[in-house]
C-alpha cells in the first residue's frame, strides 16, 4: 500500500499524451468512447471526466459536420493527474461558441440552432473552451479539470 502511494506521489505532474485524427461525419460516439475508455484506463482518469471528454469531442465533431467541415481533425490529448487538455486543429471556419443556448425558435426554424446547440454544449462539458483561427487553420482548446 505504501509503495502504491509513493508511485502516485511521484506520478503527479508527469504528463501523458496521445494523438489521434478524428473525422467529422465519420467518427462517431462509439469510436470516441473507445478512444477515451482506453486512454482513461491507461492514464488512471476518473470515469466522470472521461465521459465529459467523450461528450465534448462528439459535440465538437457534430458542430464541424453541421458547418460543412470535412477536413481531418488533428487531436492532441494531454493528461497530468490534475487536468486533461485537448487541442483540436482543423482547416475550415472557426467555431463560434455561444454563452447561451439557442432559442426554441432557432431550433425549430433551423437558423443555425442545432449547430449553436452543439457548440454551446462544449461549454457545458469542458471547464474552459478557447477558439483561435489564423488563415483558415483553426484551433480549439478544451480544458477539463480532473
């Protein structure tokens, strides 16, 4: 027991990372779940955090698909016992991440409501979201407290 405690103590601050390529319209909830289940078990992540990451990545891919983005998404996951960060890079228009959900009228009339709902949900799953764009190359940073 004491040896395990020391191992945990010495692992704090040691970052582990994983890269993957995701595709809007192709990668679905099952493939994202399998990726995070494997990484979460390997890294010793709490299941609740893994679930939030799965939901956020899925909503992100749905939002990209609704924007018409078909380019692959280079995904870098980094975990260090305190947090998980996801850097998502793709070619296409930058996501707009609203602070409030779309109205029922927007959802019913189809005026971007579903896309706005997906991007709004990013804020509900991740602790922090940041989007940047330069010359058509977009980066989305998702931060999850562990």
